[in-house]
C-alpha cells in the first residue's frame, strides 16, 4: 500500500521526503567518515610506534654487527700474521733448496763444459794446422768468421730457394684458381645468355600473340561500331516515326538525341500500342458475345 500512498503525495512533499532521506544518508556518511578518520589516526600512531621500534632494533643490530666485525678483524689479523710467518719460513726453505739445486746444476755444467773443451781440443789443433798452411788467414777467428759467412750465405740461398719455390707454387695455385673462376664466370654468362634468349623468344611469341589479339580486337571493335551505328540509326528512325505520330496528338514533346531515351520512348509507345490492341480485342470479344446473346434471344 505504500506505493498508493506515494501516489497521493504532492511534489513538494516528495521533495521534502527526498531531502530528508539525503540528510540521513549524509549524516550516516559523516559518521562513517569520522569513524574511518579515527581508525586512520590509530593506525598512524601504531605505524609510528613500529617505525621507532624498528629503528631501535636496527641500531642494536648495527652495534652488534660492528662488535662481531671488530672481533673477526682482530682474529683474522692474528691468523694472517701466523700464516705469513709460516709462508715466509717455507719460502726461505724453498729458496735454500733452489740455491742448492742451482749450485749442483752449475757444477754439472762446468764439468760438462770441461769435457766438451777437452773433446774439442782436436778441432783447435786442426785449425792451427790450417792456419799454418793457409796464407790468406792470419788468425783462427778469421777462419771461423769465413766459415760463418759461408754458412750464412748457404742458408740464405736455401731460404731464398725455398721462398721462390713456395712463391712459384702459390702463383700456380692462384693461376689455377683464376682459371677456374673465369671458367665459372663464362659458364654463368652462358647460362644467363641462354635464359635471356629464352625470355626473348617467349617475349616475341607473346608479342605476336598480342598483336594478333589486338588486330582481332580492332576488327571486332570496328564491326561493333558499325553495328552500333546501324542500331542507333534504326532507333533514331523509329523514334522519329513515334514522335511524328505523337506530335499529331501532343505538341509538347521535345526531341532528344540520347539513344537510351529514344529507346525508352519507343518501348513506351509499343507498350501503349499493345495496351490499346488488347483493349480493342477485349471490346471486340465483348461485342461478339453480346451479339451472340442477342441472336439467341
């Protein structure tokens, strides 16, 4: 029944009722807003308290960490010092062993050189005899220098010969590679030439075909143009006949040169004639039936 009661309320009463409802809603929203504000303030206080406790905890952790690091640093320095001393001792011992080995190696080298010197004494005696018999040398080092020069010259000649052989072989390889590349290029050019010739033959065949089609098109177009001219001429003649017949009854018609419009006029005229003919046939049939009825009576 409230719906029927609202139907009898005046617009002013309804407006007051709506305003009252809006005021109640606004009061409820204000109360919720105040409650929410109080909750937010409480949360802000708790957040600040938690941040303060967190800061104190971080300070304590930093102090404790610093204490641990200082103890670790002291212990690490003590361990490092002990390790350094042990490493230094081991290094000294290794150095002593190395020096002993070097001394033994030097002794063995000296003994080896002494044996080699005693073994090569024969060559020194031989060079002395050569020096006595050769007039162009006055000292043994001149003979050795001459030998070194000849040996170096021989090695240079061998090196030059090997380089020349390598260069000759490289040039042969380059020549073979060049010939192969040029043969491949010639083969490629021949293939391209054959492909181009094939395309040329196809293009010529296509050109002949299109020329034939173009000639056919021109011939067909000429025939169709002639036929179209004849059709237009016939349509124009029919149109003139229709217009002459219509001008005898209506003088307001105007001539047109548009073939489509002329054909439309001719079609309309034929349709009118067909309609007239149909009407005449109906009238004649009706008259004949009336005559038959009259004769029977």
